């Protein structure tokens, strides 16, 4: 049964615009299932005096006007009409040449391919055909990557305007509620101290305390994670007021205390020094407790179990909490119903919801060394959750955890917005949450499904050997997509509108976007009208309107059974909007009673999702390695948009796997997931017409890029082998060949320089990205293609291990010791083969020139240059295997030179290797002494 809606007043009444949540009050509107006739009748209602008139005769934004026509807030004070974020276009001096050169290169490449097709190589047709296919693919993939970058823009949140709109003079705020999800799966591979720092940074973020709730999902179900969070809650009572008092940045204690300098932003310097010294001491004690949890829990278990009489050796030995209660999750000594993948569900509130009024701290005293008088000491709500797991159930890894968090949080806090973070990411900029909210409450923001922040990392070596920062993708590709339908969802640091997770449609759809606005009229299911005013009044529309129009499924977009068998959860769905027309103004309903917690445990049960739409029609999508990309794609094909939010200091900072093996496994998981999307029903080729045309191109690119490995391996090996076999891709190049090739290469470099400029990255980052692209293509991409083809053909499931963030080296002596710790993996075989093939090929070419077999050494020089271009791109890979941090890896160059010289000497001095034709040849034959006139192509 659908939840009841009170009639009469506008607080409980429906919306006359036909949307389930009132778009007329500037809310996060959701498309209604009501009939068009009901909507037309509702639109006929006349607004009351003192409110804005309808926009274009269809809908109107609920702002309140004062007696003199000035926009006011609920207290009657004047409100600045500036938007809460600004949109800035890229300078024309960069963007216009960038677009023109893309077009020029496309023409030059087309002419180049035409020349190649018309100049066949009859001696080796298979080589010619394969090279033509490779050139087509490289050109096609470049076009897929380049077209979505035609309209890059910058969006800048205005936090000053946001504060003026929503913050009150008494310290309270009308900002919307925010639920923050932190997911962890293994406290060993994902260090528990990092998770604790992530939670502490969330609790200390600059966001209204009573509107911010942190949820920690522990898929391991281990007591160590829970007790670490309990210790974090205790330390937060000191850390959070300290941050507020002195304006501390960053607010992750580990990163803050590692800073070499500590800029002061608060009170008197002496007081700050004393407070910092005391907090540092407490943090060191906190770290010691966290690091000793495993030992402490084991000792406690031994004491408790020794006091319990044992009837036999096979009796399970429980794990005990600090209060003497048996732990319901995974035990230290696993047993039935208490091991990984087989334990009960747990939902525990560590910090209850705070009061709505400020709570000043106590002044300094004998019991309280720090003076927190005048500092709000309230803490946001903190909830620990470990969903139920049972054998025989597919728990769907992170996607399943996110869906369980969504349901449990709906019962406890039901904030209209959700932020998800990995456990190794902490809030680096205390204003990050406010910056993201700017894109959710601003003008024309009710069609925004999510806001994606770029991923930034610490602990990466200064040279970023394996391109962990990946800024070309974040600040280039995602920033450019913001000018289309929006960036894709990339897993962490993403702010969601909760109703989009429930399968709701957007209120308006503009398919064409800023480049092709006319397309909106061709494909949109409702006419797109950009609001001319922005919502600044927190209260709902005061007009008396008829009850909300019900659709086929009441107030839900899908049948009730799709959401699961929990009436309490289903009742929260219509209230999961901003602002909610169902709740009293300014009051956020939070229920953490025993009955609600029991219901939360129920909705996180392993069997709850059976015969529901979770993972298919609702929430994070299942049965894919890259649930993030598919989930964002599902929202985009409904017509929702997304935004890119890049601020400085960086919003969130995480830990990257700087070890080569872990990095390759990470890329393997991503590329495998991308190909899974291509071979699934989520293939963007068949997406709805609500998907922006260039957004579709971007999704096609991200689901097909691993195929590049097939042709790249061909081009990194065959040209080098051509020096040995004497068969070349291009047998007789002409002047036009060099002209076309020169234009293609020159425009590629200029386009890269312009892209680097408007993206705000460095040339070194661009080049390092290219180097790792070569390494990944020759290893992880190739393995991904093989795995996915095996899955498609033989119906075999693909499994991956969790990426380890635990360093293997000695970080005390060298913070980058893990960079060169070699962990062998079969993924390294192909790059090693390519390195040796190119060295041997260059050595053979050099030997043939010295031996007199080839006299046109200038033609050989081009091929040798390409070989060394390949080696130079694989240099970071070789350095990771043989080099050491901080020193020139001479050993790499020595091994390359040694292999080169040995190969050349052997070729010259062993006649049967190179045959006749040279001055050292023994036998003579017509086929051995032919003139060298070959050249190979470098795409």
C-alpha cells in the first residue's frame, strides 16, 4: 500500500505540476506517473499573492517575494540572487584551434588510410590487411576519445552564496540532509587505520551536524572493524571540536600531523600550539589502540573462553566484545554462522543523532585540558553496519553493500543525498560536502542525478611511475563530459540524489545538451524548460493544491514488490527528496530506536533482495565488475544529468597501489568490467534516445578501449620482426605518404598540447599517462579481452581479488619502498617479450647495416627509432622490475645495451643466422642479396 499523504495544507499536499515531489518549490522533482489530464487540471491552480508567477505557463519556482518585490528567505531577509555555482567556458584561443585541429587530423588520417589501401603489399598480403585493420581501429578509437571533448567547461561552486542562502545567524542551517557511505571489505588488506581516518574526517567536515550521517559498511563482519570505529567515535569527541576551533585542514588526523608546516587559522598562536600538542598525544594513543586491536581481541577471547568450560575440542570458541557480549559477526576462530560469508546482520549506532541546537563545550579545567567554550561539540550520527551473509547467496560485493546501505540509511536518516567513499579516502577539504551540494540545489539542478569529484591520491612516488593520478582522464575527459550530459560515475567520491537510486525519472529531459539543444524537442518525453529563477525559500509552496496524482503504482515509479518486503522502507521512498513536501520545515526525522534498528537489520538480510528489482531496476547494478560505470549509465539513459566538481584544496584524497603488480590487477579489473558492459544488455550502442549523442560516444569508448591491446601488440612486435624477416608493412613509401603521416603526427601533438592547457595538467603528466597506457595495453587490456571472451563463449564467471592497499616494503626507511617490490604475475610476460623483440629487432638492423647487407641505413633509422619509441614507453615497466627509487636505474640501460650488442655480434658472426648477402656471408643466392627498400608504418 502506498504511503498516505495528508491533504488540505501544502505541507502534505501533492504538487500541481504533476511531479511526485514538488518541482514548483524548486525541489528535486521526480516525474509523476499521473495522467496528462490530471496534470493539466493541477496546472490550472492560481498561485497565491506574494509568490512568483508560473514560468512559461507550465511550472513555477517557489521563491517568496517581499512587499517591494525583493526576493526574501523565510525570515524575511533579502537574499542575493547570485547562483550557487558558476559555469565558465574554456577560452576561445584554446578551444577553437583545438576543434579545428581535430577536424584537420580526421581529414589527414582519412587520406592517409586511402593511400594505404591503394598501395598494397603483394609480397605479404596478410601483413598489409592486418595493418590496415589496425590503422582503422586506432583512428576509430582516437575519434571515440576525442569527440566527447569538443565542449569542455568549468563549473565553480560559490560557497559564500550557499552560506548566505542556507546558514542562519544562530549557527543552524537549512542545508539538505546528507548520508555518507564508507565501504570496507577486509581490515587487513585495507588498513583499519585508514578507515578510521576516513570516518574522522567525515565527522569533522564543515557541514551541519544534525544533517550529516556517516555509515560504515563492513563486509568482513569482523569485530576489529567495529571496535576501531568505536575508538574513532571516542577520539572524535576531541578531534572534531579541535578542528572547528582552529579551522584545521586537512581534517584527517594522520595527514594533518604529517604536514611539515601547520598554517594557523584560529585563535591565539600559543593556545593553538598547546592544543595541538595535546591532541597529537591523544592521537598517538589512539593509533596505538587501533594497531593493537587484533592482539587485544585475541587476549580477551582467550580470557573469556578459558572461563567457559569446554565439553570437547570441537566446541566453537566465540569472539567477545569489550562489554562481555558475544560478537554476532565473524569470529577470530571461524565456525558455522560466524565466519566470512556466513554471519548474521549487524546494525549498531555508535554516535546517536545530535540535537538541532548548538552544544557549546566546557572551558579548560583540571579534567578538561582544552578550552572548547564557544565551540559546538556535537558530533554527526555514526552507524556501523555489516549485512547478513549466508552460503549459497551471491552477495554482489560492493554493489550489494551499497544497496544494503541505501535501505538501512533510509530507515534511520533518509537524507535526500548520498555520498559514497572508499575506506581509504578521507575528506581533505572540509568544504567538499558543501561544494558538491551547490550542484544539487542550484538553478536547473533538479535533473542532476550525481556529482562526481576527481580522485586524488597521496603516497604516490614523485615521478608517478605508473600514472596513478590519472589526471588526463579526470581533468580532461570528465571535465569535457560536463559540457555534455555529464561525467561518468567512477566509483568513489560521488554525491547522489537518493531518488535516482530508486528508479525515478527526471522531471525534464534535454537530450541535446548545450551543443544540440534542438534535439531535446525531438526525443524528450516532456518539454525541457530551464527555470528562470532559483529556489531560495526552504518552505514548500503555500498554495492549496489538489492531492498528489497517483500513477499505476501509487506514489512509486515501480511496483511495490520491486523494493522488497518492508513497508517501513517503502514508506520512506516518497520522502527521499529535497525538500520533502511531507515533512515539517527544517525538521529532519531520524529514528534510531530498537524497532527501527531491527528493521534495518531485516532490509540488509541476504534473502531480502530475492524477487525484487535491486541490482537490476534499482540501486547499484549487479553482475558486473564495474558496477559504478553501469549504475551511472543507467541514470544517464533515463535522461538524468551529472556534474563534475573539482576544487582546491582537493576534496578527497585516497591511497593508490604504487606496486606494479597491484596496479596491473587494478587496471585488469577495470578493463574487464568495461568489456563486460559491451557484451551485456547495457551496451551503449542500444541505449535510449535520452542519452546525449556524444555521451553515447563516450560510453562506447569506455566499453571498447581494451580491444586496443590486440592491434597495439601487433604494432609493437611486427615492425621489429620485419628487420629479421625482411617483410615490411609499407614496401615503397611515396612523398604523399610522408606528407600525410607528418600531418597526422603533428596535429596529434598540437592537439595534446592544447588539451593539456585547457585541462590544467602538465606535459609530463600527459606523457607519463601515455607510457602507462602502453604498459597496460600490452598486459592488463590483453588479459581482459581473453577473460571476457572466455566468459562469453564458455559461460565462465570472472573473479577478482581485492586490491591490497597494505604496503609490502619498509615505509619507515623509504615511503616508496613498495614501488619496486616485485610480485610476479603472468601479466608481465607480454611486456617483457615486447621489450626483447624490439631490442633484438634493432640489433639485427644495426648488424645488417654493419655487415653490408643493407646499404640504405637512413631508411633503417626510421624503423629503429620506432623500436626505441616502444622501449621508451615501456621504460617505467622495466624500471619497476629492475630499478630503485631515487637512483638512475643504470641496470635497465645496461641490460638493454647488453642484449643489443650480443644480438648484433651473434648475427654478424654466425653465418647461418643471417644467410648470404653481406660481406661476411659464406653462401650466395639471389634471394639473400636483394636490395633493401622497405619501410614500416608507425600509426
